[in-house]
């Protein structure tokens, strides 16, 4: 899968909803119900970060949920890419980009949202054919104001910013023409997860879905 093909597929996934939940799963028993709650609320694209021992099993469980499109976040190595693909991930997200990681995504046909935070990083990925990128860490790297500015010289690149984004500032990003969606963890708060409060999570997902009519 070429970078251009990866970006086309990534764009389709990013356009499914204004928010991609960034999920950290510590308890595997929560995975399927969490996915069902988020999809029911209108957020079908789910990023499960590979930060816990059960992350790959969580992807397997969530991949079975009808209407969901489950991806793997925090991809760092070719081994991560191979394992994520085998677990059923439909897309990948990385905090940055390395040649080996990009090559692995091409080899395993995994659409990637490669991370970038500077004009040079964005241009380097664009040169390879990646027109859809993750902007990370969004708030710390300049926020919506930076992305608005970078959109003038680099209008051909669209972004999914993540990092420090919440319900309070999500619209600042989503109002920009070069933003397809945002990534955020606020739709799956730890306290609701701990209680198994799926109704609250569905309500938060619906609220996030309504950020862009």
C-alpha cells in the first residue's frame, strides 16, 4: 500500500466522525462494551493505544463490534505494525514517523496517520505522499493557531490533531479547513470506565459527534 493509498484510506476513516476516541484499555473485559458504547454514540473510528499489556487483545475484541473501525495507536516499531494488523487493526497512528515504521505500514497494508509537529516534518511526509497526518502533541506544539497558519503554505495536507484536546477546545480545531477530525480521550473517562458506566460514555460520544453537524 503506497503512502498515497494509505492517506486516501486514512481520510475516509477520519471523515467518519469529528472525534476519534483515543483509548487506553487496562481491563480487557471493558473493551467490547466500550467500543459498543462509543459506536452507539456516533463515534465509529476508535484508536486503541498500544500502551497496556491487553491492548492487542482489546483491538481483537473491539474489531468484532458492528459498525466500528478499530485502529492501533502509539505504533513505534515494525513489530508493532505487524502485531496490530494481525489483531485486526484497520488503521494505525504514530506519534512521529521513521523510515522503518513507514516501510512496515506499506508492507502490511496498514493505513497510517504518521505524526508530525513541525513544518519540516510535515513537508518530509508530504514529499513521500502522506497528505493526511497526525499533528501531535497538538496543544503543546502550537494548537489550532499553528495549524491555521500552516494551512496557508501547505494547504494540501489535512490533519487529525491529538494531545490536549477536549470538548472545550475541539471546535477551535474543527472549524479549520485543514482539519478532518480530532483525537481525544475525554469521551472515555477513566471513572466511567471503572464503573462500567456505558450510558455516560455513549452520551459523551453523542456530544462529540454533534461538534460537527
